[in-house]
């Protein structure tokens, strides 16, 4: 549970009592089983995300290594390692991560990514990030928590930041039953790691061997998967329509091997008046908004305190009357498509959020997977993705 949600809330005393009981129990355990005689557990590092080559807008929706064996009593330190991408590292009591997702992140699931603020007592009808997904199990940005093989232990949403990377430390409880568990990112279906808790005495890889494996996997993702995702974005499909015009199909990003190229076509797409352009989503959320200048300043999310009427901007849960009122709102001007599909240089046009989930992941999104623009006016059109910012942009030229 998020400790922040107990502060000042009616459940505070109960939480405090529980904490005291846990502390008491822990001291008894220590008294009964003196630490001497126990070998100190090893600490394993898992890299969350990775840095792309210079100039590339790639997110690595991966844990490195992709599978890890530990003993009960060991520690796992998740180290965010990307440029700015948000992720969670979430330990769950499930052998098959996608099965867990289907149950908990499918329609109505308790860990689904987006919820209506009205389901949380709000009155704006905005979509918000599910607080259950966002909330860390301990104080951010570097929570330390314990996993005993049951329930969910969640880092909460943490953003990569090369100058101050967050970490998430998980003590694998000495009582954890040997078995197979999963670590997953609640934001990115497919971003998963197998976690094996091995019986005591079993020989497993050392932390330095694990780190070497992780580096090798990062190298492969960087040199093979990333370029493949990038190449996929550059692919354009065209189809002659009955009226003689052309229907163009372009990608809003592409994901290969868990590496998301957050880009549109590098070159200018040249089409003719009367053509159509369908933008197809990938496994990462994007939108395509025109025109560049008027759309560039639209933030995708806003952090607020929920209150009757217009919500109050906030930096953190501490800014709210109750920390439980803290919300991460999605900007409806980004998530919702405009009624008009006609490319324009003057009026804002928006595809809404596009995502094409892998059906095998069982995750449902309140968004569409494609949007079709109509080229009715001759001219040059410059668009961008509001989720990933002005670096993810596209030029379309409509010829007579
Ligand atoms: Cu992620």
C-alpha cells in the first residue's frame, strides 16, 4: 500500500497500529533468529530502460536482464537507466506476466492504467492515471520495499533522469517460497522480467555475471532491435482508392523487441490534394496533432489536487488537502480526437491518443488504434506528438 494514502486519512490510526505490530513482530523474529549464522544476501542490479544512441528518440520498454534468479534473502536493486521514459517495476505473484495483466489490467481491473476521475470522486470526467499504478510502496523517488512472494510490490511510476536516476530496492523476504514470479512495468505491456526464487543452496549467477548479461542484452537492443524499430517507422504503405486518389498509411512510432522508436517518418511525406493519410498506432501511446506551433505547448499530463470544480495544480501529494486527492490528469485536448479530420495549418487537428496493443497482453485502453487525415488543402503541414514532444514531429506536403 502507498504510505501516503494513510497520512491524514481515516485509516491512519489503523495503519499506525499495523506498522507497530509489524515492527514488534520483526523484533521478535530477530530475537528468535539471530542474524549471525545467516550469510548476507547478495544484491542484484536490474537496469530499467536504456539510453539510445545520440540523436535517436528510443525508449527501451525492457528490464535488463530479461530473467533473474535469486535466493530468498537477496536484494534486487532496480536502476532506471533511460533518458526520460516513465516506468514501474512491479513484482507480482504470477508465473505468467500476461495472465496477471489480463486479470488486473484488463477492463475494470484494479491495476488498469487509466480510470475516469469520476470513479475516484472527481467531477471533471477526465481520464487520470490510476493512483494504484502511480503510487510507490515506499517514499519516492527511491522506495525500498519487501517482497515475500505474495501480493503486489510496486515502485510506482518513476521517470528516468540521467542526472538523478531513481532506484527501487526490493528485499526478497527470507521466507519467500521458491518459485517463479514476474516483474512487470504497469505502463508498458510486454515489459516484463521473469524472477526465479531458487531453493537455498542452489547455485545461481553472481551479481557481476548478471550485470554482464544485462549489458549484453542492452547492446543487442541498441544495435539490433532499435534500428529495426526505426526502420519500421520509415515504412509507408500506399493504396489506390476507387476515386483515383491515394490512401497513405504511416506509423506513429514502432516497437521491435521492446524498443520503441518514438518517431514519425524522417522524410517529408508528399501527397496530393484528395489523398488520405492514416496514422497507425504502435504499442506505445502517441498522438499526431497539427499545427506544430499551436499544438507544441500542450502538455500531455497535469498533476492536480482533485476538488469540486476546477482542480488545483500541484507538484506532489503533499500539496493537496489530503494526499489521496492527488491526481495525474491526462489532458483531454491531447487524448480526444478532433471532429474534423481535415489537415489544417490554422485550426488544431488531433488524432487523439493512438495505441495498438498486443492482444496477447490482455490490456484494454480507452483509445483508438488509428486515425485518418484528409488532405483537402494544398500546402505544407507540420505536426507533432504531444505525448513525446516536439522532437517527435512530421512534415506533410500536399501538392495540387
Ligand atoms: Cu515501462
